C-alpha cells in the first residue's frame, strides 16, 4: 500500500468542543487503528491554526495513537467574524480552552492515556489547565519564557521592540493584533496580545500573572521533554527554553538542543519540527519518547 493510501485511510473527524466556559472550539480528531490506543493532544503555537499540525497528527494516528488538534479561541476556525471587541486573554487558552479539551477527551474518547505535544506557547499555558494531572506526559517543542532579556544581540532588540512598542501600538490602532506584525501569523485578539506582551516585559514572564502561577508549574509532576534548536534564536533561544523548563516541578525532565546538521537538515527553526520532511528524524524521536511514556504509565496504572 502506498503511503498516500495509508494517509487517506486515517479516520479524521472535525468537531466542536466546549471550553470550560462554554466557548465553542474547532477541533479535529484523528483516530488510530484501535479504540484502546492512547491519545496525543497537539497544542498549537501562538497565532498558528490547527491545520498546520495535520500531517504530524496523521503520523501519530498511523503509529499507535489517536491525535487531536484544536484552535484556541480567537484563532483559525475558533475566531469570531470580527476581532474588534472580542474578549480573550492568553492564560484562558490554558485555563479554559486546553482544560475543556482535556475534559472532552476524558468524557467522550476515554483513551487509555492522554499525552500532550505542545508547540511554543503550549508549554507556557499547560499549567493553567486545572485538569492537567490527567495528562500522562508532555513533549514541548520550542516552548520558552518570552522575557526579552533572555535574548541576545539583534534578536534582543527585535523582541524588545515587539513587546514595548509594536504590540501596544498595533492593538490600540486596530483593536486587535494583525498577523503581519508577527511576520506571517494569524490575527490575535487584543487581550491575548496585550497579556502576552505584558508578561514578556516582566523578568518573571507569566509567573507575574498572579502569585498562584509558580505553584501551578511546581505541581506538574509528569515526564516532560523539552526541545530547542540552534537556528531558533529569534523566537525560542536556548536560554529562554531552559528558563521555562526550570519552572516545572517534575523530577522527570529531559532537555535536548539540536543543531540541524545532527539530523542531516539545513534548517529547523521555530516551526520546522512539524514539517513532514522530518518524518524519519524528529518525528520518529518524538514517537519513541511518547510510546515509551505511554507504555510506562499504563504499566504503572495497572500495577
């Protein structure tokens, strides 16, 4: 059977899932080969639609998992007709949206295990989900603290300008953050962009949100893997990824910093991990880690 035939055979279902507050989120479920397989949530980066992760989700569904992608409120198919006047904040992506997705998966799919593959902001908002204890393990790709002093050189100047000038001015002028301000992303609700920038101007980043956030990070006690890349200096430099990894309380944490040449690639960057060209390298490495953690958790649960 050709690969394209296998891809077409994956059962894909577009859904609407209720966030904790009832907000309707667009999602897609990719069903694995058997009903009793673990499920991997793929949580997106800021200003990225869930469709970007479809190939990776199909890959997981072909290799022992169910997979689910979703759009945060204000993004992709979960966005309003007009962002002006639409209320949303970044911490709600974890506290309301991701938490609602976990609730829905638990009640409707009821998989043997729930795991998370989180891109960028997903590693920041995961602790805000009160039910994150239902997740057995998390694999974070280029998740970082966005405090501007964690950058160096010209990249520091760029992110300083973004947090202190570009986002405050653009959201005031347009009533939302146009995607072109970030380069090539989705438009963001003003409240999401402003909260993000406010955190990033503070040395403690989102720990400054309120006094409980540090405890939320410390309470996470599951296996974690953090990935960063040498050619991701503008969005998730090594120091910024190490900073957020240090906040998590889990005793089982792994960190890997990859140069593209290690896997025979010219570039990876902030978004490359989820491109299909890495099916035989980065994806296989992630799959092996997820399978090992899912199996270990299942054995522990049964014992």
